[in-house]
């Protein structure tokens, strides 16, 4: 699929965040590729995992205590790695979400990154096995580095 297929008039839509202009087809491919790398749950399954109803899950997502990734379709997907053995999200998820301004896609990017501080573990492994709550602070540092590297907006 080309941008012309997606937008017959040749115009691309801008992301709401003000990101560089990308076609919906490009965003959809990125979204699919990234989500295929991680096991994700739909709202019904995530609510079942947490032993709550969907309304409570949505309220927790909005409160920043559970990570939900909004897809282009408007539906939300929930990465399975954020849940402990008892079905509840790790407490550090809230701190990571807060550090990254509640942006679920940035959280996913951060969690997929291999941080020098955590070696030999991946960020997800660290979340699951460590009792040392350092990921929120690491997320703030990671965000600050990216903010410094980003070109100025025109």
C-alpha cells in the first residue's frame, strides 16, 4: 500500500502529537510490527486478567496505573508483560507512565530499549525480576536524552 492508496489526493495526515507527517499506512505498519513483537491483550482479556470489569480497567488506564496502547482503530491493547503473577500491573508501571507523560507508545519504546544500566537484563526482565524501583528514574533520563537529541520544531 502506498501513501497514494491511503490518501488519493496525495496529502498525508499529521499525527496529533505534531510528529513529522506520516501516512496512516506507515503508522499502521509500525503499529503492527511493534505489537507483533509483544504479546498484547484486548480490553476484555486484560480486565479478566486483572479480575475487574472493563470500566475499572479503563479507569485505571486513564489514572495512569495500567499501560494501554491506543491503536489507529481507536481500540486499546495491553502488553501482557506489565502484569504480575496475580494479574495486577507492576507498581512501577505508574511511575514509568508518569515519567513519559502518560504516552503509552513511548513507554513501549522505553521498555523495548536495552539500557546499559540494566545489563545483562532487558528492561522488561528488570521489571519482572527486580525489587529495586529504578525504572521511573531511568525513564526520565531516557526521555531527557531524547528531548535533547530531537531537532527543534519549526
